[in-house]
């Protein structure tokens, strides 16, 4: 393991009986980077985090986190990582301060160090004036902020975030990511995240897409977007099959959802008049737009040919 690797896996695999839920993952995350593991529910994202944080055993392969072997040094791993999962680990009947001091005791932080760290985190998360409020009186975004504060209380080298903003509205989601980015910037923390909000993952240094326990493709988000296509052509029509068959030779297989088609396009200006001339009244609406990470996800995890086969069943 290189000295600048915060996370490294070789052939990481998890089996439950005959079922292989994570299959031969090779992941490398540099120290201080933000890494995103993206995929649908049941793809193996949470199981991967559970293995890397010693919450479940590794069936096959090797993994290192913060310079330590997950298999050989589980105690050291637990002290080097912070965890924030979908389900809160906080006691809603306790105040913010009580929850954080309780966590500090679990981490065996000296009182002076715990007090200073809690004050800093309350400041970062804008919770100073709410320290004596019980969690059940807080908003969802505020409770999530306390979850993350608890996860980084002991200054972990690697922070694992499993769907950290699920269920939050857009302003609260943005606030949470501002807090996380400040921690990365100020403390050099490595972040490993999963999220269904792919616009959040654009800020990652590297993302991998996982499906049925196997990595599909990966890279820097902007590079993956550029590689996918120059533009996405979206068409709403009355007969998706007819439009698809007509445009297939020109643009390739589209993504189809009911009567909505999406094609990958290189030059919209060159194709506009062709489409207008030949499609005519078959099209209700048509637009071009730049691709985004959601498009990469759809074409990677559910490519057009697979989605078409699924619809025909």
C-alpha cells in the first residue's frame, strides 16, 4: 500500500452463503480525496463500507484503510475511521451536547480535548446556540449535522458517509456538503461516500459505479461526463418504437421511458433540420442539453439494450 493511499482494496469480495453481494472490487483512494461509490439499492455499496470499517468480515481479497490491514488490525481501523449511516446513531431524547459528550467518552477522549473539539464542531455546523436542545426538537438537517459531528469527533483520517443527505431538502443538503468540504479542507480528511443524489457526487475526485456487486466504470466525474456524449437529445413522442427505429442508424440505441427517448448526440445543430424534416408530427417536444452524471449512471448501470429488454418482458 502506497503511503498516500487512504483506502486500497484488491479483489474485495463478500459472500452470504452462495450469494456474492460484492465481487472482486479493486478500489484506490488517495489521502485527502473524496471518493464516491454509486449504484442502485442492493448493488453492494453499504456492504463494501461495512467490510472496510470492520462491521462485517471479508470473504475474499484484501483491504487497507489509513495504512492498516482491515483483517489484521481491526481495532486500529475503528479508531481511524468515522461513520455516518442512513440511520442515525444519536439519542433523540438527549441534547446535542449530551450526545457529543457521550460519543467523546466512547472514543476515550480526554475531557479537555473533547470540550475543545465539541466547541469547534458546534461552530463549524452553526449549532452553538442549540447545544442544549434535545435532538427531537431539531430539523432533519440539524440532526444530520450532529450525526456528522459525532462521526468526526475523534478526528478520523477517513470519513465514511452512507447516503448522508437522504430525506433532506436541497438547502439542507447543500449545507451538509459545505460542512463536509470544510472538514476536508481544514483537516485533510478523506471522504468515502454513497449517495442517490448524483449531483452531489460531481464534487468527488473519483467515482465508481457498482451494479450487482461489480464495478462497472469509474473516473473523475467531469471526465466521465465528457466521455459519454457532447449532448443529450430528448424527445417526447406518440410512438416511441417508430421514432427509435428511425433514429437508431443515426444516433444509436436510446434510453426509453414510456414515450420519452434520450439519445447521445455529437452535434445538435447539424442534426436539427434532419429531425424536423423527417419526424414532423410524430414528435411532441424535442430538446438538446448537456449530459450530467445522472446520464452516465443510466447508461452505465442500465444501458439502453438492457432497459429495452426489461420493458419487453
